[in-house]
């Protein structure tokens, strides 16, 4: 009987490994993938599968290593390219991701699905200016392809090119009116004027059979936004309720596990707490933290106007450094296991790794901002790892903050934000933790009041500059001069500059927010 061809043996091992993975036997799957790799050295698909297995087993460093190995080998397979770029972005290995993209050039030979994939990963990495070039190429190749048009509309929104975004979203819906994302995008980039036609189209799509929970959430949040624009509060509230219920049904959120995470953070104490040396880096990190929708994007935009501050947007580099330091791969910014292991990690190494990881983004500025709101969970670790770091904590009225979260459709982050009671409980945990960090690390964190910032921006920014140890510059207040992309939920609002709302938004919905208000204890 003739010997089985090498490719056949590799395929058989891969198939068996996949069966083990489905059965959650990751050790057996890993063994088969390693055997396949021995027969096909350097195969990026096998290396990526080994990376996934290591992640599922919680082994961050091994998963990270396999992904970097995979990036060293060329591949033209669209499915492998998609996984490779996603893996590299997961580990915040953006230079390696950019190098992999570079090897695929010129753009003209890249298939449209891969162009869209590349643009998505560049956007996630906070590089929308680069992403739009790949989407422009995809549109040149096929001007009417709805996925290209919707992806392009999303990136154009982050770039502040709202009219173009609306045009592309409208074109996509003209070709494929069943795509829910198009209605949501249109609702974000323009204010709804008088007329029922567009509302009727959204309502008709909501009634369509076999809609997924995610589609229903997109449509209902779009309907809420447009009804709110028109001042039709009761209808807008019912649409928001439907959107929140649909989104919440698609997410797993364990409130008890979240409470346990906060408890562990409150108990965190490094086993050895030496006087840490400042890492050999000329750049000073300025972390901007707080609840989502608390004004973190606004303060970053103001700081980015300084000649010696580089605004880097929402980065997950510190999370990556903590995962590497604890050798634990988790979903989200943090989990109980990372907190448990943090007591014995090398925080000096974590600080160095963080600074080395973001160095490629800087152009000689002495300060840079890292505006990931949920880094409030990491604030204690940041203080340990980066003794030179400054932490700005945005503080906003509890009801304003929570209601703004409630009516924001996030991706799969913030699963607590679609239920009034879960949202209020999370907010209370957050406030308790921030009080604890202040007491534990006095002088390391500056609270910045959102209401005061909007009413007297120069006074507040001067105080912030003093804390950061930079001189105030008048151009910091010139929001209209900003051209950088803003890849956050506030991408549209912050382009409108600084506005004082005399009547908080939530007041128009006060009668529906009694559970939230009572849980928060707001008077």
C-alpha cells in the first residue's frame, strides 16, 4: 500500500486537531497541530491554530509567540490573512501586522475581502487614516459592493467626514436594504429632519422575520436616535428599550463574577513594593480613565492640541503588557486571574514592555495620551509599573454618565450597559474602586470634572497642564483645528466642540429611569 502523501497526513492531523478543539481537549489538539507543523514547517495556518489553542488554555506568551512566528511567513489565502491580522492585533503587535500588510502590496493585487479585513484591523489599531486608503482601493475595484461601502462609511465617520459617510451608507442601503448596520450608521452621522419615510424603513426592517439579536439592536438603536432627534421621547424610549433588550440577549454578563473582580482589585497588593526606577524613556504616559461616556475623548482632544503631547487614542497596550507579565490570556481588559497573579509579577518589566510597545507611534513628543476609559481597572497596576505616568480620571454626573452609556450601542464591550440595574451596580463598583486607588496612590491621579471642563475649559486645562507638568498653550482650546481620526463612541459628538448642556439629556427620559436613579441613590 503506497505511503499517504505528506499533504494528506497534514490534513488528517489538522482535522483531528479541530475535533479535539471542539471537544475542548486543547492539549490533544495542540499535540496534533504540533505534529502537523513538524510535517509542514512554517505553515502560518498551523501556527495560528497553535496560537488559538494556547489562548484557549490561557497561556498568553505561547499564544503570542506562535502568532509572531506565523507573521514571518507569506500567505495569499484570504481566510489565513484574516486570522493572522486579527491575531497580531489581539497581541498589539501592530508593527508586525503592518509588515504583514506591506508584504501583500500592491493594493491592486489584494482581493476586496482582504482589503476590507485590512482596513478593519487598521481601524481597530487606531489607524483610520491608513484604513481609508485600502477601502478607497476596494471601492475603485467595485463601487457598488455594500460591505465596502459600509466599512468605508464607518471609517469616514471616525475621520469626521460625515457627509461622505452618509452618502456611502445610503448607497449601501440602496443596494442591500436588509443590512441593519447601514441604518445605524446613517443615524449616527446625520440629524434626522422632519419626515416619516426613513423611520418607516427602519420599522419595516425591524419587523422582518429571522432577524438576529445584533441586527435588531442596530435597527432599534438607529430608531431611538432618529426619534430622539425629532423630540419624540416616548417612542424613542420604547425603541431604546427594544435595542437594549436585543443587545443584552446576545451577551454573556455575570454580575457576581464582576463584583468578585472588583473585590480582588480592592485587595491587590504587590508582594514586594520597592521604590521603582523610572524606565529609560523620554516620553511620559498620560492615562485618561473613567467610565465610558464621561468625557475622556474631549479631554484627550484638548491635550492633543499641545505641541508636546501626542494623542494616541484608545490603546490596549497596557492590558497586553499585563497579560504578558502574568502569562494569562483573558477576554476583556482584565479578569480575576490576572489580578491574582499581579501580586507577584515584575512590574518594572511590564512598564518597559508597555513603553517599548507604543514607541513606534511617537514622533519625539515628550508626552502621549492613552485614552482607554476602562484602564481605571488597571490604575493600580499602572502606578506600580510606570512611576512617571500621570493618570487623569474623568468624573461626570452619575445619571448623565449612566444614561449616556445606556443609549450607546457598543460592540461586545460593556455588557453591563444595557440594563439599568446592572449599569448602576457597575457604576457603584467603579466609584468604590477609584476611591480606593486615590487612597492607595495619593497624588498619582487627578480627578477632572466634566461639567467644569465644559463650562470653563481654560481653567480646567490649566490645572491639568500643571498636573502633567507642561505649560498651557492657547491652541489647546481650538478644537476645530483637529484633523486626527477619533476611533471612539464619541467620534461624532466631539467634532462639534465644547458644548454646555444646561438641561442634562436624561431629564427628558426621567420618568423611565426610576430604577437607575434609585439604584444609584441619586436625589
